[in-house]
C-alpha cells in the first residue's frame, strides 16, 4: 500500500475516533458550495454571527450550518488528536516526540522503531507532514 493511501486511511480513522476534528470551528477546512469547490479555512469569529474565512471574506449565518458546505475537511490532525486516538492502547510520546509503549506490570517501557528508525512525531507539524515511519507505525496500530 502506498503511503498516501495509508495517510488517507489513518486520517479517516483518527477523525472517526476524535470527531471534534470535523467540527466547524477555528482551523476547520471546508469546500464551499457555489465557489467552484474552493477550499477555505475558518480563521476567526466575528461577534455578529459571522466568521472569517482564509480568503478574507466573511461568511454570514450560523458557523455550524453545514448546508453552506460541499465537503467538510476538518482541521489538521495534531499530536493531541493522535494521543486521544491511541489512549486505550498504552502508547505515549516523550518530550522529544518519540513514541513508546508502556508496560504496567513491569513498570517499563519500550521505544518504537519502524523500518529500523525510531518513530518520532515532529512536534510542530500536523499528521500529514510526519515521516513515513511515523505514518506507517500509526497506521499499523489504528487501522489494523
């Protein structure tokens, strides 16, 4: 399976496990109706019942009115979302972004390696910009 396919499957699985990713709020990306399928991102709220889009326009009406959208793409998946998806599986991340699995009985842990490389989350980047090893590891845990 190609890495782009794995990434798409992984994104869908995490969106399913952490549904807040798909909520229409700050950071969410969507394709607008009537705009030749233009992708916009919600970048701010305006107090009078409108919100600001990444193309500089304001959108009037309820931010949660899904009738205005062709497709809701969600916001970028960050480390916190991945940790929520992984939480029942005893996988954690250290302060440098290295994934490890904890073993409660022995009070020990084991760092994760994929293709001979330590699996590490690049802390300032969303899921789609992570290394192939990180994508492969997460896919093997969440999509199998």
